[in-house]
C-alpha cells in the first residue's frame, strides 16, 4: 500500500535519483544484446552458412516482435508498476542471451533471440523506465529521462567493445554466455532499488514538500495539473494531431537507429574496416551521445522539446549523408561524431512530451504504442538494409533513403503545437494568471 505523501522537506538525496541510477545501470548492461549483434554476423555467416540478408531477417523479426510487445509491456507498467516488469525482463534477457551461446544453427538462434531476448528487451528499453521516471519527476522530467537513457550510450561505449574483446579472446558462444550471466546478476539490484512512484515512500515528485497548489492536490492523479489533451484511455490520444506527429517522427527514428545498431559493423567490414575499428567507432558514437543526451535533457526542461526533436533528426540526417559523401575510412568516424550528437537524444524528448501532453496515467501504454511503430520501422530497415546489401553489394542506397526520411521527421516535428497542449505551458499560464490576480 502507498504511504501518504509527507508534507515536510526530505533531507539528503531525493530517492528518485536512486531509481534513475538503477534504470541507468539497467540500460547500460541491457543494451549489449541489441547493439552488439552486428559483431557476430561474420561468425554466424561462416558457421551457419547463411547470408547477411537471412541474419537481417532474423533480427528484423526480432525487432518487430519487440515492437509488438511494447504496448503490452506499457499496459502492464500502468497496471502493476515498472518495478516487476523491468526486474522480470532482465531475467528473461539474461536467460535468452545465455541460450544464444548454445545455438547450433540459425533456427535455434532465432527461436531464442525472437521470443526471449526481443520480448525481454521491451521491458527495459525504454517504455517502463520512462513511465516510472515521469512519475518520480515533474519539473526535472527531461533531465531524469535523459540520465536513464544515457545508460544505453554508456552501454554502447562499454559493452560493444567488451563483447568485441571477448569475441577475440574466447569465442562467440562464451561471449553470449558471459553477457547472459551479467544480465541475470543485475535483476536483483533492480528489484531492491526500484519503486514505482514516490507515493510508495511517502514522497512527492521532484522531492517537493507537497503539491504546488490546491488544483494539483485535487487532480486525477494527485501528482499535478493535467494538460488539455490528458487522457484516461490511451486510444483517445490518437484523436489529436500531436500523437500522430510523434508517431511519424518515431517511425523514422526506428528506421535510422535500428539499421545502424545492426549494420554498422557489417558495413565497416564490407568496406575493408576491421571489426575492432568499427567497435571503437561505435564506442565513440556512444561517448558523444552520452554528452548529447544529458545536454539536451537539461536544455529541454527550459525550452520547447519539439524544437530539439527537429534539430536531433536533422543532425542525424547529416550523419547519414557523411557515410555517402566521404571515403569509408573517414565517413565512419564522421558518422560516429555527428551521429553521436543525436543518437538517443530523441528518446527523452518523445517520452517527456508524451507524458506532458497526454498525462502520466497512460504514459506507459502510449510510450509502448510509440515504441511499437519505432520497432516496426527498425524491423523493416534492418531487413531492408541487409537485402539491399546482398542485391547491390553496397549499403549506400539505404543510407540515402535514411537521410531523406530524417529530413521528413525533422520537418514533421517542427509543426507540433507544444505550447498549446503541453502541461508545462498550461501550468506556466496558470501561475502567471495567479500572480496577476494577487498583484
């Protein structure tokens, strides 16, 4: 049972930051099985006698299943809380990763990767985490979601080179079993640290003394004023244009992040660059993205989030152009630098906008629906990029298409009417009105 929120200021570090820290670590360690897949394509094509497009099809199906799982995971989060969803999901991914190391052919690999690793991944990246963060933080929602999201950047920076090192020192089977063991070991940490919302510990969002005003105290959620588009049923959100703007942009986000997450290393190998060099470039991308995600998180709490989304998609488009116009040895590093400025920076903005426009009551389900279309785009792109490579011998045609879709996403994001529908600006107008009445 939730404790009644205390009305006195709590000393020390606000517990919400411990929750964010646990989810940061979850993203760090959990991102390995997703972003490290490309490292193994060379080994699997040799050992299993399959093509890049066949492996891409397996991964694409995994992304699709992952996307389909997200609305269900979001709904479970809204009903039962993110604590149990994320803790169980880490166990599922850990078991799946361990079993991948025992696969003897592509079909066994797929039977483990698709229903276990792909579904489990839906429980940690990033729908339940964003919903939980939105309940713990209100004023600092952007930076809170950015911090937990940056865990994936640190994970890409550490886990991918680690997996590449293990692949070199031992073999691919042992590598997957080690990763599986690490994931299983992380699950108890999540269970003991995570709490679904501040009321469970008798706290208020952001560590405040209590609700800012009487209206907040009597709101539907008890956690703050609701915006004009706040919904009790997630389906209602699709009757308004902001949800469709976020959806279109997130499809493109899935297309461009999914393809690179899987095909970055195979692309490098195809142009004569070693796996180790590609892993280092990918680590640099994630290092830069770490700074970018945290910076945009701080900035977004002080400005329009849709403007940042516009810039993020535009910069990512330039990164794909670099892969086409520069020689491969240069383009790889230019992509790592420019792409790193925007890689996961869209995730906190979309998560925060969804909660601020449609309310936190159905934030998990709505973020799940958005991630569904993200993963559908990613699934199509993962398979499409592999198929284009097998047919043409080059990834360049796909990179051109990806750049064009990002221009579209940037323009679509710009038209979102955030000031008219975000609770941040509703509250600001209300406070300004109260100040005028009291003056």
